[in-house]
C-alpha cells in the first residue's frame, strides 16, 4: 500500500527538560526508526526557538549518524540564506566522508527564524532569499570533481551528496523542476499551495546539467500522532496543537504536556478537501492513520512520505513511529 516513509524530527525540547535530553531522544528515535525500516531521518534548522534543539543542524546530523548504521541521515533542511554555500559544502562533505552513502542535504530559502534573529545570523544582512537558485548552483559546484577551481570544498569536491529542494510555495517547486532535483514540500504545516506546487514540479521537471535524478522525485510532509486508540492519540496531539498556536502568535514555547483543554475531536482525513487544508495531519489509531495515509497517498501519489510527530512523551513518540511503520508495511 505504502510508499517509503521517513522521519522529520525537530529535536523537541519539552517543558521541564533541556536540549541535552532532546538530542538524546532524537538519537533514540533515529535508532528506533532504523530498526523499523524507515528510509531516512532528517533534522531541521531553526533558530531562537525555545522548543527546538537542532539549530546546529550539521552537528546534530553527525550525532545521529554516529549512533546509527544504515538509515540515511540528513537536513530537512539547511536554510541557505543563513550560510555561505562553501561552508555548507564543507560541512556536508565532511559528513559524507565520515558516513559515506548515508547523508542527504535538503535546502530551504527561508531563514527558519524571526527577522531579528536572521540579522544576528550575519549573512542575511547582505543576502537575498530570491538569490536562492544561484546559491544552490554555487553549492552544487563545490561537489563537482576538482578540475582546477580556484575555490574548492575540502572535503566536498567529487563527493556524491544528494541535494533536495524544500518548499512551502510555488518557488521551491520551480527551482527543483528547473534544476532536476528532488522536491520535498512542507505539507505538514503549509498545505495551501501543495497541489499547484506538485503540478508545477512534475510538469516542468527537466534534466539539467546539474540534475541528480532523471525523473521527478516528490516527498510530502505529514503530521501524524498515532496511538493504540483514537482517544489516546487525540490527547497526545494536544501538545503540538498548543505549541503551534503559540508559535503562530509569535510566542514560541517548549513542547507542553498534553492537556484536555487543547484536545480536539479526531476528524477523519478527507483527501477531497486537500485544496483548502492548511496542513496535512492524521491523528488516531492504526486503523484511522492507515485510512488517512492511504487516501493521501492515493490522491497525491508521492514517491515518499516524511512524518513529523509532535508528542511530549518520548515512549509515546516511539510507539507512534511503530504504528506508522506497521501501516507502511501493510
């Protein structure tokens, strides 16, 4: 039934805990995902977020890769306006040298933070997110074999690091299609433009001189909170709902414990309403998640689904990953 399934982890810092525990839990989840047969485990760059421990994304990837053996590990993603492309090439060239054949590099064009923090990241003062395609091309050039370039990425040059373009709008779809790169759409939090973005990516895809694939490869993000019953999943999902509401209000918080106050009835996923859905989410038991995920995959035909699970209790998060793996294997 299912396409390959992967994990996108934000290394959540829960209320009453700290970043050290969050990073230990991320490794635990990655090891669990590896045992369960997930395809890849990605972490994302965010800054000035009290509830996210993955700001130094390349360092976290090294931590995860060192504690696993077979699962692909990568960035979903690195926010390119925050960095010189050469630095990113060196970091991921180093990771690929340490963990050959296991490293992915997803690239986004947003700063992954608020405007003040973006300025504190320095490069954003002079950089322009609309220069993203040029920055991607510069980054790709550093992975080319050494043919006498004046500036080389060492490590980096000649290494095979798959590049993915991330997006939550039509812009990323256009870039991925024009360059011939895989495309990961953030439908887990910004589904409004998912359908037109997917159509643009698939219809405009071409094999460019820097292409890494010969046909479109589409990944779609999905929020899933799975538990043994719909009632338990509904309760667990209240943590993410409260945290996301606070983020939208401009006051990000650490991931709170589940609360009856933030509970919401489990509503079956409706593939027919995707045109107007603000996000793609499934909350419930194995049967509920299987029905929703199956309908989503049937409608959108992604090549891969990457799952985000905002769950306060680590054991419950591991259990959710088990249920999703079982659905994917059915």
